[in-house]
């Protein structure tokens, strides 16, 4: 019996630009950019602190050249949001239809583009963001550690947590992880740039909420896979489930607390589901620091300082 040939992949509707920000990268940056070049039509790289370390500069130059990436840079660490904004502006100016956001320690799997093409063929027309599943390459289980919880809210008033994606698509996300996310140029132009004043944490959460409020849907894609090395993260068992402990430093804990409250102040009234989710994240983060992390006292002090700033200072609209 003749075996029928495999069905052809669905063509991707438009040009994809991959956006990567490098901050003191290791050799894994080369794998990230090479994989990005395999799934995107163009690759754009931004290097923070150019000129600080000759080894970092050489590493970035080699990786960018091998992947054919466009390189932008700044001598300072201008923050993740500001760097991504520069990349977005460059990619949109050059005619990108979709923006693929990748962390420097993320490696998209070869089938990512096809998975997103199939998802767009089935997703609602108002989809503005497709979210990938971020898996740890050396995590537990086949293909990496379990998915992070997917936060779903169809009406914006109540939220639920989906531990896995049962079908090809999981629509109505309340928020989405940045790495591996694919954002349409139409949505990006409608919602404007990321918030520079957030610097690093909650940048993606705030932007996802802005997309929702502008009428765009956020959809997770089961077969869109990105290997993501999470640095010093460890997994512990809590209530029979793996719990990620990130061991972020005190400065990041400050930004996490302040930006969580700023995000809530910006969007909590329009999206009531955000209130409960933000409270859950703040409480769980404080407990992880207090019970499971090193250098807990300075981290808790920074976290408390961020909470105070988030309450005392109102973010600019």
C-alpha cells in the first residue's frame, strides 16, 4: 500500500521578525539566534552595555553574524522594555507583519512557525497575540518541566488557571509569557510601545492587558514550543505540584513588587480579574522569598520598598 505524502504546511501569512535582547549573554545566545533565523524572516538583536566587556561584545558579534541578525546596541543597560521598543520600531519600519519576542536564553523549536501558521488559520480574526509553551530543556518529564499555569479569563471579571492545553488552542488568556510570543504588527501599532518605566518585570503582563483592552485576543498554542533555560531556577514540590523558585536578586524583587501594583492600578478597574491574580502573585512571591530563597532579608526589604512605591506613586497613563 502506498503511503500518502504528508500534508503540506500552511503558509505563514506575512513576514515574521524575531526580536532578541542580549544582556551579558553566554554562549547560548548563538543557539537562540540560529534557531530564530530558522523560523523568522529577519532577526533583530539589541545588546545592552556594549563596550563593558570585550568578551561579551565578541560573543554577540559572532552570534549575530552567524545568524544574519541586525545588531543595535547601547553602552548602558536601558532596560528590557526600552530595548524591545527599539527593536519593534526597527522591525515595523522594515515591514514586519508579526513580531516574535524571544529571551536570550530561549531557543524556538523548528516547528514553531508551522504551529503558528496553523493556529492563525483556526484562531479568531481578532487574535493579536499567540503564546508559545516555554519548556525547560533539561526539566522533568518528556520535553521539559510542566507548563507554567495559563491564566484564562473570558469576561475579564473572573480568572481560572489551566494547567495544560488540552486542544490545539487555548483562547482568552488574561496574560501571556513574553518569550516565544508572536504579536501582530496591527496590534503593536494600535497599542504603542512597551512601558520603558517598568524596565524589566511585568512588562509583558502590562502589554498583554493593553492588547486585551484594545480588543485583541490572546491565544496559547499547544504545538508552539520554545526551550527556555531559566537560569538559577529550582523546582520544589508544593501540594503535589512543582513550584518554580527563581532566586532573583533584591533589585528585581523591587521592580516585581512595584510593577505588579502599577499594572493593577493601570488596568485593574477595566479588568477586575487582575485584582485577584495580582494579589496571588504578590503573596506567593513573598512566601517563596521568605521560605525558600537565599539572602531573604535584603530581598524582602526590597520587595516591601517596591510595594510602597507602587502604592505611593501613581504610574503615568
